[in-house]
C-alpha cells in the first residue's frame, strides 16, 4: 500500500483501522492525517483522534517509544492554523505548496514553542505539555 496512491477516504480508513504500513506513515502521512481530520472535526476532537491513532500505530509498528504526545498535539495545532489561513476548500496539494515549513523544518517550528529539554522529555512523550516558550496557535 502506497500512501500517495490512496484517496483521502482510503488513507483515513487505513489510519483509523490501523492497516497502514509503516512506510506509508512517514512525516508527510502524519500531516495528511491531521489535514484530513481537521477538515472534518473540531480541533479538540481531531487532536484526540489523531494522537490516539498515532499512538495505536506506534504500538502496531512495534515502536511505542517513538510516540510523543506533546509533539503530535503541537503539530496538530500548527496544521490547524495553516488550514485556517488557507480555508476549508484548500486541497492537499495546495496545503503542501503553501506550508513548506511543515515539511522542511518541523524542529524549527516546534522550537518556537518548546525547549528541546521539554519537548523530548519523558513527560512530553506520555502526555501533552504546554509550551515553555511561545503559546501554540489556536491552543485551547
């Protein structure tokens, strides 16, 4: 299964049903799931569905230690802001074209909000920690 060959509905179903192979769920896959669910759900519900799904996939892939709740939730906030700026009619391709930093400099984006010590802490992996630098966009 190649993620690029899947329709949005097929990609979302593979994520929610934990049928997605690890190779299909790279950084771009994480962002695509956030984009898809944020277009369908309120931010708080999208965050829960995305984070719970990523945690399930990490266990399914045999790498539960790679999951970081704070990083996942923070990125959803950043994606939500980008989607809000572009509008709900924005296609995935348009989203990619207008939000290159989400694909090229996630460490830099998150460093605006989190110190490395906080973001990479054991506590940040287990549960969401608020930023210790700038507030996240659209943070409730």
